[in-house]
């Protein structure tokens, strides 16, 4: 059995950012990262990969290059947590104890909850930007699209990057106009949400874009089945009405998402069906186990699940870890900040930034609810560099 000062479960944006910041302290803490994957993905780029702007290889790097100097890396999967005994058990049976546990294991994509999808994703018009393995299928489908119904779904659970389902829709609509296929096509957004966006300021701008570009919308519906043989998809009406059945020629699928099963089935879970780590939404500290923290997509704090949220959460977690170890009051506080760079076409983007309560909190000195090329350039070229060279190094 090995003992660790700070044990971090997950080597994505959240886990690596916290690890790097802890190792950058004047008196670095002992850090161990549990992460089975050998590669690290910059997932925000997948919208533009699906739109044909970048090859998917632009979004991936070797994980080893981002493990902070002095940190230990365990390349295995967690099987279970035992927070009452400060212990984690791995799939290989080994056990690890800790002073501080940080859970940053992301979420899982529950593809199996959509009937008929297994074995058909990436073929015959069914595509998705939500994995590295399937993201190229979106651009392939779009390039070969001759006309008909192009449909974009949004599930009935919180998802990573809540704007992503509509970003690829706007790129598709723009591509169809640029290639002369828009007149023969219908673009449809079928979403479990109540409206196009949850923050009023950006909702107004997006509703105007949807109207101007003649995009059909269905709200309060959840994709539950695809029928590849007839190219039909079925959405349940969340208010209890009849199912919505639509023919598709292209269907971009966003799966339901939840906490990984090893979190969901652990004492760290909040006990809901989605099973995220039960934390205080400001301190990021577990509500029952004071030496456990969670951030990123694994926690149940009611913020949008984005890399931008991680950027604000990580310093709070680091401050509060140090305070806890020094037996001081926790003073780090996260305000729910999230950013959603909403691509609205090739060379067009509006930047939604907000905190808890849907209150806008914009960084730039102009109205970010207006489409701008400069914001698109920031998304495509600036933010990836800031991610690889700043955030993952604990400097941004």
C-alpha cells in the first residue's frame, strides 16, 4: 500500500491544472496523478474539427509531456473509493492512501441510453463531435451531405460544453449556404432544454441568429432512439406528450452524460441518478469528507462544465487544499464562472461568460453577445495555445 500527500484522480484539464499549481508552490506538495490514458485531448477544438477547420490530430498531445515535474503518475484505473479510511483501490487490486484526495475524473458518455445507436455511430448520417474516435465522422457526413434534414440533438442531462451541440449546427448551416445546398436542406435543433441558451443576454442574440438562418427548433424533447434502417430518430416529449419522430439525413448525436460509475457507486456521490461528487459549490470541498475536493466535470456544483470553469476552480481548490493542510479556515471561493465561446459560423463567434445565477461576467471591453471574427480567432488560435502552454503548466 502506497501513501500520498495529494492524490489526484484524473489527468484531464482539471487534474493536471491542480497538479501543476501544487507543484509550482514555493513549498511544493507531494502530488500523485491517477490517469490511465497515455494521451491528453483539448476537447474544445473538436467543434472546429467536426466543421472541417482542423484535423483531429491538432487536439491531442502525449500525456507524459504534461505530468508536472516532480509529480508521480499512476497509469491505471480507479475501481473504488473508501473515504472513511482515506483509501483508493485500483483495478489491479493495489491500494493507495492519501492525506488529500482530489477527484477530477471528468464524466462518462452514456451512449447506451440511446436505443439503436450502438454500432451505427459514424455511419449513414449518424455522427458526433463528442469523442476523438467519432469527431471526423461529422465532417465526413457534412461534406457528403446532399440535402434533406440535418438534425442536432441535446440530451436531458448536464453535458460538457453545453454550447457544443448548437455550435456544429451553425457551422453546418453556414457550410450548406456556402456550397449551395441550403435551399434543399432543413436544419433542425431538437433539445431537451427549455430554450436555446440559459443566460438571457446570449439567449436573445442566439434566438435572433436562429430566426435569421431559418433553423427549426423543438424544445423539451430528449433523443431516445435511432432507427438507421429507416433513417428515423425518436425523441421523448419531456412534458408527457406523444414522441417526436423525425426523418434525418444527418443527425449529430450528443449522448446523455453522468459521473463515471466508480464515482456514482461510491460514498463520494451525491446519491442522485447522475452521481456526481457531492461538493460545496463555492469551496469545492466535499460536504461530508473535508479532505476530499472535486472540480471540473466530476463535481455537482451547478456551473457549466467547461475548461473555462476549471481555470477558475483550480486556484480555489489549490488555496483550500493548502488551508486544510495548515488547519486554517478555507477562504478560496468559486463564483460559478464559465465561458462558452459560441461559434455561430465560419469566422463568427459570440463569447458567453457568466457566473452562478446566469449573471454575465464579461472579460473584454465590448458587448460579447455580438458576433465577431476576433472572438473566433481567439477560439481557434489563441485559447488552444493558452491551454497547452499556460493552464496545463499551472500559469493561467
